[in-house]
C-alpha cells in the first residue's frame, strides 16, 4: 500500500517555528532541492543570519533567524547559471505532514511563489498529482492584529 500523501503542483505550507500558515509553494519535481525566499543573509562567526521573505511580502515578519547548522551548495538556477547558496533545515507542514526540510536561501522576489519544494523534500513522502487544486491550511498559526 502506498502511504505517500497526494499533493498538487501548488500547495500551501506552514512554517510552525515562525508561526506562519498558508504560504504558497510551487511543487517542482524538476528541481532537486527546495528553495525559500530569504533576505539580509549574513555570515558571522560560523553562523548565518537571515530573514524570511522581504518587506513587500505578506509573510514578512522582520524576524532575524540564525543557525550554525548550514552548508553551502553550488546550485544551477532556473536561468542555467550556477550560484553558491546557503542550505538550512526548516520545519514545515506540507500536505498535513510535519517534516524537517532542507532549503537553499534564495532571492525569490521575482518569482510567483516564495517557496519552491524540490524532489529531495518530496521523495518517499509525497506523490504529486497535478489535478489536485491547492487548499489553504485549516490551522491558522498567526492571528491578524496580534
């Protein structure tokens, strides 16, 4: 029996550690690794500091995140150019399943979706069905005006 969760080509994810819900994500089986929109990326004393999204995004909360658990990877972007990016692990909820996903930190300001979910995150856990329409999460992690 296949226990994989069926998801569509567009899904809404939650970032529980950031108290964010219903962040639109493009599911891209052509991409190897996932990417998330990050700004203000700095490396100091074996840590990286970054902010998710930017001021123009409805998901921006100005919170400066940091981690010492990161690596650097050479990534070929959608234009075929190679660039170095930081990779971090971020807990997410996708298709109702809580997972620890690896993301590259990328400038996705010009992309339609602030998050891209690639094959490594999907492998063995999810089955992509392009006929499935996106549904917002029933759980709200942030309250308006709070």
